[in-house]
């Protein structure tokens, strides 16, 4: 790592950062509606985005700076086990093709802004809606923090902020500035800001990966040499455990972990509030269907991105923090000016999802905590004002988390967030297809899944942490090591099904379902659908 500041790379990084900052503020004027003081406008971009805007927005939302840094970092640290992210992003698209259009339709029919809005309307339960909202907020907070970790990793490699002995304020000042800019344009422009910036972010990432996958192997002697050096490195024992550092191919003992982690992560991905927020911003159910067929292009990019972990090993990159491996690889292998482009791709790749995540968490608080339990008569203008303020508070919380806690803690809490958010699957996806589940049974199943997942994750240790050291543990009754979230999810489903039979036998009140079967196939032009496009936006977005 360089002792000083890489001035050229920093200048290129600042150029792109300033460009997207200007775009973020100008986004407030993009497709401006007559009434900007509603969550539909600020939090969902007017529900007006077409196929390509939605594609870039979802790509910017799902493939984050954390993805850019952490996926190849996992390969760098442990080998092919880190590739689990590739099959799970392949598994997820056929899955969401079955339920996202239904969620879009019913949400547009009834004006739902969040998944908790739908759960409350479907099952007539504010308690279940509150559980889904709180889970979404808790799972999103560490995810936002990890985007800031991604920015910090890039700044560290560029030499910005000084060394470890530098005054904390000077060291963290660049991150504070980036946070302030993010908070300002998100407050001003809402979801339109990340939607516009996502075009720049994804273009930069595609360019960087295309160049890296060709240029770096040429400099390193080809993929044969890269894999040979990686294989030798993984065969070396880990000083902390005495076992080999990793493997190019997962062994038999790791196959259950790999498979359950991929499946569980696929089920969880579109339970996150930010994924749903980006989905509901589209203008028709056909836009959603098209996106599920073209989003796998990002999975191709992700597979190429993961190979950078092997390249970092072959290039002799040595870092104490694995999250710095790929930024350091770019610093070592690219000319300074293109390293700046790569760093800008990572930095902007953090700003887009962080903005969407903070908006999604704020919408959950506003609609499903503030309006449902604190001020039921809140006006649309007041809802928007509260959501804007909460989006700032969410980002402040994430910033404090990053500045005061070890980075591995942030990563482990994000893994815990994945376990938590998966427990909302029965209420959300189950509710989209059937009203059979009882609301109290769903709440009990959620509670059991959350409790088991949290306790099991607490008991997992790692060489660096006594608790929350990972997301895999022995599966009860099977004896294989598997993903805790999937085990908790299965317990959740079992409890929900059993208690539903019990509740129905006891004739417990089931709540009022405000939806009808036709709501789940309605499109934007159908009678009774609440969303209406402003005349200026008609035909835009393709």
C-alpha cells in the first residue's frame, strides 16, 4: 500500500464524485410531479420508472460497493466457497418472476409503499406489519454501514486521511464529507437521485470489470498461472486455525454450507426493503417481468468480479483487512488514472444503494410505525417530511456504527440481517398467493425464526470474534454445517403451519383482508389502480 496520497487516482475519484453529486441534486427536477409532497413521489419516484431506469436502479440497489469489495475478498480469503453469491443471484430471478409482479399489482391497486403495508392489508394485523417493518429496518442498518465501509476502503488505499496514528477527525473527514453529500441529495431528491446516478455507477462498473478481466490476467501471465498461484496459497495453513487457508474447489464438508447459504440468500434478497422499494418504483407489472429476464446480466458480471480474488492472490497483494484486497489490486495493477476510475466505481457503487436503503428504512418507519401507531391522521405532506428526517437519522446511525466499531463487526451484523430478513418470507410471499395462514401463526413463526437465528448466530465463534463470527452452524437432526438463516426459516414455516391448523380449529379471529383476487394481476391502466402518471412522464424510461 502506498505511504502517500495517490494524487492522480484521487483527482479522478473526486471528478466522478462531484459529477454524481451534481446529478443527485438535479434529480429533484427530473420528472417533477405536480405534488412532490407524498411518499409516492419522494420515496418511489412517482412510481413512473420504465424498463431501463428500473434495471439500472435494481442493479445499483442489489450489486453494491459491498458486493464489489466483499465477494472477491471472500475468494481472496477462503477460495471457491466465496462463489456462493453467483449461484444465489441466478436462483433468485426465476423466484422473483413468480411473485414480484403480484406484489407490484396489489401495491399499486391499494397505494402500498412498503411490504408492511401489504402485510397489514392482507392479514388485517398491525402487529404482524410492525414485526415485518422492524425486521426490515434492523436488517437494513448494517447493510448501509457496509456501503460506507466500501467507501472507506477505497479512501484508505488512495492514502486519504493519513495513517492509523492520525487524528480521528482528519482520518475520517473524507468519509464524513461523502456522508454529508449523500444525506443532502437524498433528502432533496428522494429515490430519483439514486435512479439517475445508477446509470453512471453501473456503466463505470461494467467498464472496470471488462478491463480488469482482460488486462490483469495479461500482466499476471494468464489464468493458468493465476489459478496455480492461488492453489498454492490456499494450501498454506492458516496460523489461527492450523487448517489450509482455503481451496479452489469446496470440499465435501463445505457443500451443505455452500448450498444452503446460496439458497437462503436467494430467498432473502428480495425481502430487503430496498429491493422492494426499487421494484415498486416501476410503472407497470410488465416492467418487472422484463427486469427479471435481463437482471441476470449482472450475475455474469458478478462471476467475473469474483475472479478478482484469485488475481489478488496471484499478484501478491498482502493486506491485513481482506476488504482492502481488491482496491489494493487496482492500485497495484492499473495506471493511476484508471485506478481512479475503478475507485470511483466502488465509491459511487456505495452511494446508490446507501441512498435507496435509507429511503426504504425511512418509509417503513413512517408508514408502519409513525402512521400506524403514533399519528394515524398524518397527512401525505407530513409523512414525506418524517420520512426525509428518518432517512437522515438512519444514515447517521450507520455512520456512527462504521466509525465506532470494528469493520468485521459490521460484516457479521450484515450476515445476521440476512438471517432476520428471511423470516419475513412466509408473511410476504405466502400472503401473495394464499390467505390460508393465520396472522397469529405467522407472527409466532416469525418470532421463533428470529429467536433461533439470533441465538444460533450468537454462538458462532471465529478466529477474531467470540460471538456472531459467522452465519453457518450444525443443522439440528442432520449433523451437517448449514446456513443458520435457512434452518430458522424452516422452523418458522413449521410453526406457522402447525399453529394455523390450531388457530383455525379454535376459530380465532383472522382479521380483514382488504385485497381481492383481481388485485394481484391488475396493471397500471386498469380501473381502480391508484397510481397515475403525470403527463410529462408518459412514455419516458425506455
